[in-house]
C-alpha cells in the first residue's frame, strides 16, 4: 500500500475569509493557535471532528479544505 498524502487549503481559506488570523480560527474551532499552525504546515493531521469544525467555520465542504491522495507506489511483486 502506498503512502497517504493529506494536504489542506486552510491558509488560502483564511485569506479569503477577511484575512482571518490563525488565532481567530483557533478560537472558532476550540484549539490552540499552535495546532492550526501545525495543521497548515502538514505536521499534524486533525481528528475527523476538528476537520469538520474547520470546514464548517469556512462554510465549505470537507473536501474543499482537505485533500487526500494515496501515493500509488509500486508494490513489491511476489514470485508465483
């Protein structure tokens, strides 16, 4: 199985939401600013609940905020 790659558009969405700060997003979603920073930078993946709270804050569907990709690296072939 390949590696899972999760990306997000939080920084862009904050910009288009009247340049919302990381602290404002943190306050609206009930987490710390450091958590928002880590999510934006791809160092931390939010729980499903937090992902939905972030999407709800921006009034966007979940897949407009987060993208999921499975890197289809070739699997080892077994001899038959």
